C-alpha cells in the first residue's frame, strides 16, 4: 500500500493529518489536494499547518494560506502556482493548486 507524505508527517503529529476517502490530506476540516499539500509544505512545516488550522479554524487558515501563496514573491518562487478554494466532494474547506482547476482549457481563480 502506498503511503501519502502527510501520513508520514502525521506519525510525528499524533495523527493530526488524515487521508480523506478521496485520497487527500485533511487537517481538522481543511482539506488539501496532494498538489496543494506539497505547495503548502514548501513554506510551512507540517506542525505549523496543524497549529494554524487548530488556532484559527479551517476557513481562516485557508484564507491565510491563499494570501501567502498569492503574494508576488511566492508566485515567482512557485512558477505562478498558488492555492484556491474549490468545492470538495466531502464538503468543508477544500484547497487545491490553481493549476488543478480547468474550465475550457484555462485555469480559473475561484
């Protein structure tokens, strides 16, 4: 069985990061696609992500992460990639990378 990187991170965080039925990372109601998780841990340690969600809640944490990765310096370092909120199959706050959402062949910011 293939383990997700956040499952390994979670071993040190007492199970704080879980895998959803859809195979994505979930931290107390904040769901991140695999690509979004990889982008997030580029700038934040897994323990920092968990602390952010627990202290501010999933909605505010999502807003902070979006703002961080929308900054010009961050976009430059990540080849224009940022985070956006999308509708997830399990409800709640769902983040994915901006290049994961396509409409008529073009990425779209929600």
